[in-house]
C-alpha cells in the first residue's frame, strides 16, 4: 500500500505542469487562469476572487499556457475576422471584413484585456452559454458583468498566468464577488435585442483591431 501511495505521488508530480500555481499565492493585481477548472482567479484589495470562464477547444489550449503581461485594456472592443476566416466562410464573415463595432452582438463582449504581443485575450462574450465549456479558439471568455469587474481590478502591466491545473486547490478564501450589475451590458445598448443584427454598422476606424485566427 505504501508503495502504491508513493507511486501515485510520483505520477501526480510528473503530470503537473512545471508552471503550476496555486491561486492563494497570487500577489496583488495578479491573475491566474486554470483551464481544467474553467476558473479565473484575481487578487484585488487583498481578497481572492474567482470567476467562471470558457476556455479553448481541445487542441486550441496549448498556445495560451504560460505567463503574460496585460498589454492593453479596451472597453467594447471591435472585432475583425482574420483573412483565414474570410477565406473559410466568406458568407458568414465577409460583411465584417472592415470590423464589427463594439456592442452586445460583438464576439468580444463588453471588455477585452490583451495578453502581451499575442493574439490572445481575456474578454467578454455574446454567447454566455459557452461559459464553463471548451468553446473558444484559444482566448478566455467571461460573462460580460464579470469581465467588467475584472477590467476594474487589473491594470496594464499586470501578470496573468495560465496553467492547465493548480498545484493544489485554491484556499477557502476564494469566492465569487458580489458586484453590482449596474445595468452593465445595458449602458448605451440597453434597447438592443439579443439576436445578432446582420445590418449592424461597420466602423472603418481600425483602432484596437487585433487580427487573430478565429480566436475569440
């Protein structure tokens, strides 16, 4: 029995990523994304908060694993399909070749935090049902009300670590924040219907456009 316990411990050590991190070790303003838990942790004002997320589909998770710095923060970001997406499904994407304006129909949702010089982002979503699933092409999705809260907590230059597993379960202080809705998604879009409007105006201003191969 003792031999089996030792063997199990060795197997766990071998399968745990070298950069695994426990949420309770986060410093102020730092973010930990644990893909296997579909959870994002952040330390803010000394408290540890956790949020549910969507992660990359199988085969689309490896690229985001690692340590990043938040390089930009954008409210109601624009989204532009990549050349590969346009070539793959022009009927669906070509109408947005010049970009889709920010708003509740936009795949990037209410806020976006850009990770380094990569095409990866932590952002909101227009598909809240995807949260808790392997649904994206690599980016981290959050409920819009949650990404608005995260946007307030995290500054440009903050460290974001993405791992498959924690080295142990987050300590008991982790809890979901009680953050007011503040009609967060309403804002100036409160009268917009939930269905995607194919006639949405397309803005020509390329500011904050980040090309990515279907990553959202």
